[in-house]
C-alpha cells in the first residue's frame, strides 16, 4: 500500500490509513471494505471498533502492521483468520485454519433452538450439537440455557482442536466427543476414493460414542455440510480456499450432511425431542421432504417447519421426533 496521510510532525493519521485500506480492499473485491478495514485497525490497536473515532494518529509500527493485514485480507484471507476471533451471539469464538467460521445466519438457528427448549419446559435438557466445528452452537447453548447438558460432536482433528480450545477458553460446560456422524464423502471432491483423515485414526460412529444418550436427548442441533457439488466453482475465495471442505460439501445434491444428521437424531432423541438443523437456501423444500419421507423414520417426524434467515432465504428446519409405539412425549430433563 502507498504511504498515507501524515501530520506536519510526521505522525501517521488513522483516518488516512483507513481510507487507503478501504480503497485497497474495495479494489480486491472484498464485500465490506470499510468495515473490514476498521475491524483490522481495531485489532492492531487493541481497541473496540467504536473507539476508533477517538484515535487521530498511530505509530509507524502499527501502520505497518495494519498495512500487512490489509494486504492479506486483499488476498481474500478471511477477516476472522486475521483477528483470530469470530463474534457469535454473546461469545467470541477462536477460529483459524482448519475450522469453519461461524456465520451470522447460524445465530438464528441457535435462537430458535433456545426458544423451543424453553417452551418445552425442560429444566436440565440434554443437547447434542452434531458437526460442531468451532463449538459456536454448543457453547451458545451452554451459555444461554441454564442447566443444559451439552455435548459437541466433531470428527476432523483440526476442527476438534479448535473446539477443545474454545471450550477451555470460555470455561463453559460442554462435553467434547470425536465421532463420525456418517456424512458420505466428508467433503471430498466428486469421484475421489475414500481417504483417511490425517491424524484421525480409527473413529467410532456417533451412535457408539453417545450410546448412553440414545433415546434420551431433548435437542439435536446441527449445521452440517450442505453445499451441493455444483457450487464448488461459485463460492467466494474466503470459503473455497479457507473453510475446511469437510464442513462445506454435502455431495451432488448437498443432502449428505442433512441425511446423516437426521439418521443420528432419530436414534438420539427422546419421544417429543427436537431437531433444529441448518441447510442450504435451495433446500427449503428438500429437507422438510426428507423428514416427511417414507424412509426408515416414516410417520415419526411432526411439526416440520422451515424457517428463513434475515435475508428471507430458506435457512433451517425444525421438527419434533414422535415415533409410533415408543411412548408419550416427555423430557429427559425435569419438567416444570
């Protein structure tokens, strides 16, 4: 980046740096150039973004660090990888290479899950987050639902490291499990032979790892891999280059992840238990139809409702598990 405005005393002005940074990011095609420039400046200066207006000049070393980060952002490295954090509801989630960056739309998935849990009357609900990634969903449940017993399930070793790090740094009571939810292909390119995940070793399926919870869970929530393969050439560089493929790709129709989650949920949930699952914006009919299909869970899912995000795009589904012949709906937790 070229030198920016300086004072007569030779000090670098923050306003000049921000203007130059925003221009550089706009030229690189970053969607929110000014906002990203300000967040990077706040990170470098270790102040809140709202306090940047009180800063007139910065040191030359801070200016150099900011310019370096701006160049990396212009190369479409995700903003959250540069700052090391992603804001999610009331929490700051540590993220970096190897883990999916939680998105704002997933906050509404959590919002509805919390609303349904509170409406259920369970005092100590058992919750399972499948394909947990960084742990944003599981940690938010533990943070906002008093008395919840929360389990987070992740397979990929790199993501599992971030999950454990976030549980440790927040101190929230989330139990971490490495297990295979059973997503076919797990993000591999179409036509790829089966591959062993580096460092994973033998990993049991989720129903083996959580066998003691089978039929007792109040809520299964998930943001599984759901992008269809035809989107591979269309996603933004921040996604295609930096989000782990196993967290993105759900096979030819994008439903490999949702199918695996629904299959696991049918074994884990108690009668009357709840499923809340994010999906692609093109799955607003496909995922509800999956739950209502005549497959192995025929006639077992009720109150199937699809929900839009704030942009009006189909984003997640909710449903209640009530299989015939398995007893009346109740809660594994205490009822009010």
